[in-house]
């Protein structure tokens, strides 16, 4: 019987070898990167439990881990680690495959896993990793973490980063709270899809789905909420929609990225050859049409100017949103926690901080204020992950931004799509 099963599997793999999956049929196929402890056990086994809840036994789940060292010397440990991973997968009800890679450099080993995991069309499209909770104690940990994120982005894969994963629920738990989606960067609907898939599992089945979308004061917030509710009704998804209005400076760090996302999504729709009336019924178009028709491109600072801007400005006390000129509100979403504490909470007339860092951290503070106020009691918060830094000198600032953005939230799933995920009511 085993020979027959192998023959059938080989036949099926060859049949789908040249077929491409349609964008609208996108579902997360997971590659979970597990960090082993000194005893070769997974450091965060709750990631397996969360994967089982998200996948519900459907699709493919790959679990990989990397051992640092020489392959020949650690071959026995590698086989032992693989057996341990298999036992954990069976214990948590995860259906999939495991692989242990031994490499002299952990980052290179993880990069190899991202590139080569799977077989044929049975490959991952999403990578899930845990948040490095002790990165502030190790100056190099943030650089290693972001190197993995860069590799994932280069491979054009989606990303899920679980923060506070050790506190994620067991499969035997039954939650009754809320699943909160903070839709800051409108990326085609991946956040909504993940929340919907979680609700199909008994652990999350009785949770209420809440969607918080960000709008500017000049946007048509009433129409935006009405259109999203209508769209969710057609998808038969029950959710409470809340539109959070922020002034320009509060979300300025996301305007540049939102514009790029809109352009990429438009190209994707053209490639899909959707009819004009069909594309207007996509969730992304509903959001875009609600935003004001002003030209975002004309309000953006040139990329070179953003990176090279070093003019300091004195800051006394808390910097209010209205104090930031509209022409200076575009920036990247990373800053430094030390500067944050000194520049926004204490009066230091003698110090002249970089005005970019003040504006960037102001974005994180304002967004966290709303998230902590509205979602503090949520069972899980799903939020967008901003673009990764392109230079190593910004690594710590980027990590600090994410820490401030999610401060006070027990369970957070930070998500960054690949741009290939589209949710539409058309099949």
C-alpha cells in the first residue's frame, strides 16, 4: 500500500507542476521557523498550536529549525531534533512535515529554509516566526531578526510575526472575547482572511470579529464604514466595523506605503483581467474610494530627501500633531525609544533631537494610544507590519517602533502581505 500511495503522490505532484494558483484562491500555506533550545526542544511550541487553529488541518504546514555548527559533527543531534519536532507536531495536531538544517551560520540556514522548503507546488507562501522578546539585551539580535525578514520579503512571501506567543491559547481553550483587526495599511485583505480563518476553529469560534480601519479627517468615514459593512455582508462575514479618524501627522508614516500599496494592487487587478464592475467590489477599492481624491504622490517627500534629512529641531515637551507642518508629515516608521522618552515626555531645551525621529515616534505613540484604548481586552490583535528598513543603522529604531506600537497588548499577530492576496466576492 505504501508503494501505491507514493505512486499516487508522485502522479499528483507532476500533474500540478506547471499550474499556477489563481490570486483569488490564495490561502496561507505555512512555513514555521522554530528556534530550538539547548535541549533541542522548540522554544515556543505554542506557535504549533496557533498554526493548527489557523489551518484546521487543511493545506500544507512545514516546520523547520536550524542548528548552528558543522553538519557532520551534529548529524546525530539533527536527527534527534527532527524526532522531537515530529512528536510536538503530533501532540499539537499539526499535519505537515518537518526539516532540520545544520549550518555554520543560523541566518544562512534560515535563508536556505525559506528558499528550499517544500516540494514542487507543495511549497509555502507564508512564513511564521516568533518575536525576539529579548532583543534589547542583545544588540545583534535585531539585525539577525531583520535579516530573516529581508529574506522573506526577497522571496516574495507573506509574513506573520507572533508577539507574546507563549500566551496564545491552547487548542482546548474556548475564547469568548474579540478578534481585533487593525487595518492600517490596506493590503488587499490578508488581515481579514486570517481573522476569518481563526473563527472557523472551535477555540476562536465564539469570538466577535472587530475591524478597525484608519481614516484621515478629510476622508468620508461614514461612507467607508457603510461600504465595508455591505461588503462583509456579501462575504457572509459577521464583523463590527469601526473607523478611527486620525490627523495627518498621526498616520503620516503610513501614507507613502499606502500609496505604493494602491499602485501595486491596481497592477494586480489588471493582471487578473477583472472587469471594471468586478474590481469595484473588492475590499481594497472600497477603502481607496472613501479616501479623499487628493494626489498623495504630490505630498510625498522624495525618498532621497527622507533618508538624507538630518536637520535638527529643538523640541520642548510633547509635540502636538498640529505643530507638524503638512509638508513635513511623510516619514518612515522607525525611531528610537531613548529619543522617544527624552523628546516627548521631558523638557530638555538644551537638547536638539532629529525632527524626523520625533515625527516617526509620534506616529507609534498615537496609534498605540488608540489600539491600547480600544483593543486592550481583545483575545488577539492583528495589525499591519510596516516596511522593513533598508539600512542596518535603522534596525534598532524599527524594532523600537514595533515595540511602542504594540505596547500593552498581550497577544499580537503582526502581518505583512506579499501583494498577491486579494479577497473578492467574485469566484
